[in-house]
């Protein structure tokens, strides 16, 4: 499938919005299944994860999830990079010929 103007524009919008979200949110706390997946795929938890505590509502769910939840803090430059790449994709799509 060949990417046309509309595809580049859509991808650019999504990447810009992702960049804005990365700039607005300070950190993400993963839920129990996501934490388990990250620990299985990328190794054991680091010092910061050991300092975190499980959310009490997760323990009440009957899962017995008393393991600490992982917190992901994206670097500041990641948001700016995503915004920049998305803006370039949008501008590139506007310079392309219309499909059809």
C-alpha cells in the first residue's frame, strides 16, 4: 500500500497529539498486568519501583497484587521530538499532490 497525502497527515496529527500528551503528563503509573509484563521482558524492578507502593484498590480486587507498580517518567525531550516529527509530517503532507 502506498502512503498518500491523507495518510501522512493522519500520522502527523497522531504523533503531534502524542507529543502534547508526553509534555503535559509528568509520569505514568502502569497497572499490575503491565508492570508484570515490563518486569518479565526487561528484567527486575529498579530502586524507584521498590519505593512505590501498590494501589489499595488493586489489592481489593482479589488478584493479590501486592507487587509494587512501575512508574514511567518520559524524558522532556521525547515530547518535543514527537511534536517536531508530527509537524514535519503534517507540513510534508500539505506539500504533496492531492490523491486521485
